[in-house]
C-alpha cells in the first residue's frame, strides 16, 4: 500500500471503528514502512522537502491512534500483572510522549529544531528496537519449531523400532 494522505485517512476511519483488527494493523505497518522508505534519506540531508510536515503529521496521527491508547497504557500500568516491568513501562510512556510532542509540534518544524529532531529520532529508535526484538523472537520461535520437529521425528523413530 502506498503511503499517502488518502490511505492514512482511510486507515484513521477504519481504526476509529476497530483498533484491534489485524488487517488494520497490517495496513498501518505498510503505511509506516512506506513513510520510512520515503524519508529515510533525511538522516543525511538538512533540507526538508515540502510534503514532509504533512506526511509526518499523518503518520504520527496513526501512531497516536495505535500506540497512545489510554486503555492500552492502563493495561501496561497494572503493577499486579506478572509481566509488568517498570523500565519497559517508562520507556513506553516516553515513546507515547514523544509521539504526542511530534504530532503537536511538527507544523513548527525546521532543520534547526533540535528538540523535535530528538523526539523524531527517539520514536524511530524505539520502533526499530521493537522491530529487532520481534525479529529475534521470530527466530527463537522458528528454532524452537525446528527443534520440536526433530524431537517428533526422533520419537516417531523410537516408536517404530
């Protein structure tokens, strides 16, 4: 799916009806990937292209809807949950605060705005870290699956003999 305002608006409408729909999340991830591909080169350039502010506003609105959900944050804040981790929670709150800051201030962005640059970078680094964590988890799960397949094969051989 191409990253553009029309697709962002379409997804905002869909998310307003159903945030938990897996297809909507996949669509969000496609749009996020498209945005990152479109503006990845800005890490090396100080000139900001005209559509950057509007595109960033659009993608950060989607980030807000997806990640700054009060219900989600309240679940994460539950200290009685056995998976609760204060460091992870604080990192997530910083992430959501950075999303909100960028969304609210992107219209004022210029290449000299170091605070906004840092907030943009922090959001990007957080998302990259979580993507890396997911890739590592997928690798572990694949390895576990392969090990279980080998174990199954071995057990089947033992039963045949």
